C-alpha cells in the first residue's frame, strides 16, 4: 500500500471493504470511490490478511536489511584519525568485517 498524507484514506478503505463484503461488486465500489478495481481488490485482500476491515496507512520509510550496525560505525569513527579510507577498510577486514568504500565515506561524513 502506498503512502498518502490524506487523513481520510483509512476510512475510505474501510468503507470500500465493507461495501464489497455486503455484496456490492468490486467494479461498482471502485467507480463509487474513484479508484481502480485492482486497488479495491488489493484492499480486500489486505483486509483478509489482517483479519480486519481497518486498513491504516503504512509508513513510507524504506526497510534496510543491510543497515550498518552502530558498533561497526563506532569502530570506523575510532579508526578514522589520520587514516585513509582504504586503510580503514583493510583494518576492518582484518577483524572479519566486510564494508564498502562508499559506506565508510558516508559514516565518516555523517560523523556518527
């Protein structure tokens, strides 16, 4: 479900799901609310998955499974004094930590 700032959208989703569950066709409901039929179909599918008619707007913040841990970031900050990026990467590799050059640059730039 895409992100929207519309505060009424969860209510619209709930009403659409209820209309379909009371016997209205997905196509009729989609025309009534001015959305595509596949959108109403996805709302219905999501409501079945959640076992609820209420469909809140989900946050748009991306999930990052490869996020660098704070421990590694702290280690990079500790190692940066007077060292080049490549020497930091080499030092971390000796400890068994694999990290890219761009990640090291980003962490140092952010100054975590």
